[in-house]
């Protein structure tokens, strides 16, 4: 029995789609805060259990009879460590035999502020005694392609300099998680999951130009200015600062890896950025 936390989210749904190709629906548990959001999964035979990252008792109840848990990192930055601790404690209490955790690429050496809660969670896992495997995910290509329409109008703006981004599609990362969950012997492993073909934001702008036929340029700006631009676009100031910090971290190699763990796990090359651009368009 495999339980996926945050199963109504974008990654969680894709993981379950991939699991359904590898195992029976009855072997899958979708743990969600609002079960009505995954009624379609229940119709496919997936077990749906209500569970909240902030409610350890609900998590323990959801994990009864579960062998493996995919802990998809919380979307609530600043509250992740406490929420993840609830899930780890619940898994220990429920006798789960493996936790797979979606961490961040090169967490232990990452310059990104976002890495701090992932490092803290990895430490909690190590101290818990529960067998676990780390899925250190790189950036989703969708982090950029979701705003491709804006890029077409205003160009690509960022503060990553010439830093390379080893992105892959969210579906690629989901397929890797599913592969780990259905295969034995994963405890203790650390996967650095990155796309096969890294690119700079200048190259990303060129890829948009190639796909659309419209010339798109990249404008590199200081981190503080990029933060202001994001705030002006409607993002909360704190979140804008985190995104800008991540871009700046990319300039230091924080979002680049030559690891082929991802393509090895999924058994095929990762999705090229051009394909993700086309999908977004």
C-alpha cells in the first residue's frame, strides 16, 4: 500500500497517474485535506483518506495499513518543517516501512533560502529511524513556462545571470517518484533529480523565440530589482523575495546538476524545455 500526501496538488496527481500505470488502484491511498477535490480518483478505485499536514492524528489514521509514504513537501513555506515533522511522526507511529521525501536539488550544499526547510526535514528523517529515500527535485520547467505568455509580451526578466537551470517537467519528477515507490531496496538512497539538458535564461528566451517565431530577449537585473518587479506583478513581498533568491542561487549553480538520476529512474530522456514551452502555449 502506497500513500501519497498532498494528492490533490499538481505533483501529487501526476504521481498517482504514474502509479496507476504500475500498480492496482486499490494499492494507492490519496491523502488530501479536502476529499471532494479528488472524487475522480475515488471513482478510479484509489483509496481517499482525509488528512492534514497540521493534524498528526489525521495522518496516523490515514496511514493505517500503509507500507510506503510519499511525503510531498508542503507548499506553505515557513511552516514546512513543523508540518513535515507531523508526517514523519505519524509514519513512525503507523509503522510505515519507507518514506520518500521530495527535497530540493543538492539540498546540503544549496545556496537557496528554500533549501533550509528541506535540510531541516532531511535531518528529521535521519533522526526518526524510519527508513527513507530522498528525492532531491530540481526546478520544474513549469516554474518558467507558466508565464510564457508574459515573456512573449515583455521578454524574460530575471536575476540568474548565466547560471544554468537543469529543469524537467513536473510529470518527469512524478514518474521518478512513482518508480521509486514501486521498487524495493530504496531506503538510504539519495537521488539528485535534474533535467538532462540545462539552459541559461538567455537560452530559454531563445527557445521561446524558436518555438513561437517571435524574438524574445532576456534581461538580467539585480536581485532587489527583480523582487520589486515580482511584487509589482502581484506577488506577496515575502514570496517574491524567495523567488528572487532562488534565481540568484541559480547564478551560483544552485539549480544545476549533471546527474542523470532522473532520466535513469524514468527510463527515458527528460522532457526538453522546448516541449514544455509548446505545452504551455
